[in-house]
């Protein structure tokens, strides 16, 4: 049975993946902190993206742009005018809702407040999602700045810098991972929608005539990325946007959607942003943001295909897809069948007991393995309980040092999914672990 949100939220809290932020003060409106395991897994999600988008693609380079930057960026990009959600207020209970998330009641055809059921709602009005702040000590309009609502724009305003220093030519890409901020009207569903979140965005610059081909290419590539990392294909779909849904800068967009416990929800949007952004920044700044093709003597503004994914939202989807409850030898267990690349720890090193004779050997094994991968070390409780604990946090391999190890210099490697165990000489443990993790 697919897990419910409660299962994931409980596991995240109990095992140290995600904590409600400022919990000792009663929490703070849908904000979350990533604990010892969450920080490892989130980093792994981002590393898996970076590996697939930058490391394995010679035509893609990275960027880490400032979160606080010139407000002129957001004026030129159209976000100041257009990055809005339609907001309605309930006159009865004063709750606020996104108008596009409310559906008419099938019985009376009217829209009801999801909180109190009233139909006394205001007209929709545009609400800008950007967080506004002031830079420097004086809080006046000339010092206004915005927290970026997407990492993109950093890519566009650095287009010439990157082009000149990296000597790339279209098709080429700029990849960036980082925090974005949106003053969401209705955050919720755990870390699905928060006001502070992390994005992983590629801006892929192509000759205009090739834009459509690359758009379809990236839709497929991005869908496959989730499948490769363990999300079953039948819990994923590509959904093209209808014309009226498209952002102000896009001529075509498809979402990669995941089947969440409450229904289909977006993990990533792949958009054809055309030459909208480069031209807008070019007009506003007076700088030429073009590519000069020496082969054809042609100067042009590239089109941009943007796969934009959420790291935090995606981590939650990976957790939901990996969560299972099964039975081992008549005993119930919870197991996270996470891809080894995503699991917080790849290996747990476990001395069978805390006996003085076993600990030095276990430490020796830990010293061999921790330079190559993230290891947990645990010597408390019974070995059965420790296996369960590792299963529940998704650790693919457990290496156990027992009394025989003192005689034969060998250890047991246990596989999380099959629970099968094999005996391996300590001298081979690095090779064995490396080959088992490389999938
Ligand atoms: P939505 O329709 O859910 O508000 P969006 O279409 O505005 O999302 P994009 O602007 O395409 O989202 O952002 C790209 C990705 O960033 C999304 O697919 C999602 O994974 C992530 N993302 C966007 N907003 C949030 C948020 N408030 N909390 C967590 N992740 C988010």
C-alpha cells in the first residue's frame, strides 16, 4: 500500500530528516529545518541532479548567483508586474486562498471557502509573490530589494560573462542550484509548498530554429531522471500546459508530475522561455546579450529551454516512492528503498557487540569505507534492531563485524532490499561495497 503523508511526516521527524522550524516556539508557518539525515539526502538529490546535468554534459557549466541582487532584474524580467497569484479572501473567516486552487462545489456550482464553507468570498486580486526587503539602514523605496523567486535570471544576466569565459556555443547550458523564496498564499502539504525552498534550474541556450526539438528532448530527459533514481514510471507523468496556464515568458511548458497521496502534483516544469529574458534584459540594460556565430557570420539571441525542478519537493517525492512496509521472518519492518545515490548513508558499520575486541576492527572497517562514501557507525542495541533502523532510513548496505571476524578477518555485508548476507574478507570490503553501490 502506498504510504500516506502522515507516514512520511512521522518518519522525517522521528529519524531526523525534516523538523518543523522553530518548534520550541510553536513552529513558524510552513517552514522546515533539515536534520542530520535530511541534510544528507537533500545534498544527494542536488548532487544527483548536478551529476546528470553538469558532470555528464560537457556543454553545461555551473553558476551560483546572488540571492539579493538589483531590483532592475525583476523589473526587466516581468516578475514585478506578472509574478502574481490570484488571491481571494473569505469575508466570514478571513482565510486567504489561491483562486485557481478553488473548485466549484459539484452540488450547487458555487465556490465555498475550504475552511468555513462560506460562499462570501472577495473578487480575485493579483498578489505578487516576491518577498520585499530593504538593503542598508534606510527603509525607503530607493533601497528596496527582492529575494529571488527563482534562481533563473542569474543565468540570463551573466549570459555574456559565461559565454566569454567558458567559450561555449549554442546549444549550451548554465546550471544553478539554490534557494528561492515565494510568499505563497497557501503553503502546505509538508515541504511540497513552502515559502523558502531550493531549486535546481538549467537554462539551455539554443539556436531559435532548434528550440522545439530541444524542448521535447528535455521533457524526456527530465522524466527519465526520476525513473533512473527509483520512482516507478506509473507514478510519473508529463503534463503539457494549456495555453491559458503558460507563464508570461513561455510558449510551451510541460510539467513532470508525481502521484502524491493527494493526487498529481508538479515536480518540475520544462519551459520554452524563447528569447524573452535575454531580450528583456538587453533592452533594460542596454547591453547586447547575443551570440555571434563566426561560422555563419550571424548574430542572434538564443532561445532558452528551461528544466526547473524543486530540490526540496523532489526529495519528498523520492521519500514517498521509496517508503514500504513489509515483513521479514514474520516481523514487520519499514524500509526506504532509496536509490544508493540518494540514501543519507550508503553503508552502516555495525560491530555485533560493544565488546572491546570488536570495536577496533569495526573502526578499522569504518576507516576504510568513510573516505569513499557516507557511513553511519552504530554500536548500541541488538543487531536486529540496528538492521531495522538502517532499513528505515534507507541505508543500502550494512557491514557487520562479529567474533568470527577476529579469526578470519572477514565481515558480513547485508543488503537492505533482499536482507541477504554474504561474507567478505576485510581486504575486499572496499571493492565489494563500491561495486554494489555503483548502479
Ligand atoms: P506551482 O504551480 O506548484 O506553484 P510553479 O509552476 O510556480 O509551481 P515553477 O516556477 O515552475 O513552479 O518552479 C519550478 C519548481 O520549483 C517546481 O516544479 C517545484 O518543484 C519548485 N517549487 C516552486 N514553488 C515551490 C514552493 N513554494 N515550494 C517548494 N517547491 C517549489
